[in-house]
C-alpha cells in the first residue's frame, strides 16, 4: 500500500507568552511573528513532501503547539504520554483524538511521566532521556508497552537542558548532531557525532526530513559544520518561537500513513 508522510501540527496558542521555561530567561514574545514563523515551518514541511494536518490553537494551553511532547507515533501504534509538567497534561486529549484515526493508542499512566522531546528514535532503538520531565517509571512503562513490537528502549541521563533532543538529534547516515556536555554519551557511542559549535550550545536540535536537514537560522556556525559533512541544510527562522524554548522537532509529529487514511 502506498504511504504518505503525515505531519500533525498545532497552531500557536495566543497564550504562548505564558509558556513554561526551564533553561532560558523569559523574554517578550511577539504573537503575530510567532504565528508567521510557525506557518512557515508548516509550509516547509509541505514542500518537503509531508501532508500537514494543522490542529486548531488551544487558547488556554500556552505550550500546546509543541505536539511532540504528549505522544510518540511509531509504525505499529501511538503512545499517549503524561507530561512532566502538570499544567500541560490537558494537551494530550485532542492530540489523542487526532492520532486515533491513524494508530492504535496506548497510554502511559501516572506516576510515570514522559515527554516526546526526550525520545530519540533511531530505527528500532528508542533512546529516552531521564530528565526532570521524564522519570524512570515512565520509561519503564514505555519499554513494557513496546516490548511486543521489538523496540529497544535505552535510558540516557540528561543534565544540561530541558529534553534529550535539546542535546542530540539524528541527521541520518548513522550521524548525530550533539552537544555532548549535556547528556551521557555512552549509550550513543556507536554513532558518529557532529559537535555543535561551542558558541551555539542550543544548536543540537535539527529535523531531518526527505534528505534535507531543517535547521534554525540562528545557528550559522553549526549550520556550516553540518554542511561540511555533506548534508543538505535548509535554514528556517524560528527566533520568536525559540523564546518559548522551542526546537524544530517539537512542533510536529511525523509518521507514515496509507494515502487513503483519514480522507
């Protein structure tokens, strides 16, 4: 059956100015500019071959555009996650409804907590960050849910940032982009690493899609490092969204669906 890459996104909440922040200082966010940047992100996903399903904004949920956190979508199923921040847990309901059209749903339950920004999938391996947002019980439940599907769940302690994927993402070709000062590198030692430029410690979050690396325009030095390794890189301005501690992976859920699904 023919497959299509689907991207679920959610419009920027007008309450984004009240977003959760953990590792950066709060600065004023221009809502209109944030919305324009998010729309440009969606258009870029479409240009790279994704069918974008944009969910309506959640006016009372400031961080709800970060759809990666409440769920992980795999080929066989989707897992709905209880977020480590209690005020964000209501984000999962409408996202689960959207995903139920395409996948069987499983749920991790409290006291387990887990956020999708802590889950780095490389093939059948899921590297999961142990952070302030994702705890050992949440990771244990994920491993149990995925065991019948033969996924390997590997714990990665994270110390310097919000999520594992703030510190490391996969570019393809067995290569990672990483700030190795922020996480335990031992579980990922089998992969090659491109280090972020020391002047750009927050530059490790990139989105690999269709042979292209989507990368924040605010990190030109690390951009050059990625290109020097032979990757095709497309810059995107997300400067306003970065004030909400945004990366590029956190604003979409990407997965394959049959072309007829949901139509």
